[in-house]
C-alpha cells in the first residue's frame, strides 16, 4: 500500500476556531470557521472542556476531541487557536503568536480582560486580519498592525510628562522667534 494514500489532502483551511476566555473560562471573543461545533451551546461546552484541560498547565499545546489546540495565557486571559488533529502545531503557533503580538500592540502591551473588553471591535478586526474562513492570511503582527493603522511607537499625549510637553512648546517658540 502506498504511504501517501494515508496522508490527508493538504488544505488552506487550517484553523477551526480562535477564542479568548477570561480566567474563569467565560468566552470574551470567539470565531469558529467550520461546522465542528454548529451551535453556540456546543461551542461553549467545547470551550469549557478546553479551559478545564489547559488552565492549570504550563504547556502550550493540547490534544482534545480530535483537535490540536495551541494556547497562551496573559494576566487574566487565555488565547486559543484550534486546528484538526493532523494540523501542523507550528502553523497554529504562528497564528497564536501573531494574535497575541497584534493584541499587545493594539492594547499598548496591556493584554488583559479590561483592556480587551474596551477594545473588542479592534480585537475582532485583528482576528479577521489573521484568519479568514479558517485560512491563515497573516502571521506577522507588524503587518496586521500596519493594516489596521495602530500607532506602535507614539505615546498619546496623556502619557507624556508635563516636562516633555513644556520642552516641546519652548522649542517651537524658539524656532518661531528665530525665523
């Protein structure tokens, strides 16, 4: 028997789901890309099962119900990317890394529940830039950030010190007098 006959057909549809849970296992964001879990009830039951298996471990890959699950925790959040049992874990980890880094840029390095809830529309846009219909579109967080126009380096005025604002104003006045 030919050994290639045992391998599944390659597919672009690598991601079955992306979801983020809080530290109690409650859904904050979820996107499912196939009909493995057609109803919300089935999805939340699966999420609860995944959370119960992963929330106490230090590992970053789990296998459950014929699925490969990669995950990462941050403060009070758990981020999950789900693929089929045959899926390449490195591909799923690339998606997870991009998701975390993109959220970190968007939330100004504060990847935690409160910040996520305040920026939920942006979080959904991040997920949509990375995965579309189960197909991985992007795995570089810098590209995601550029596409969504997040300002990565600039601090907002509220984060500048009063001394920095005064110094900037003094320099502007000085240059306007010299002209």
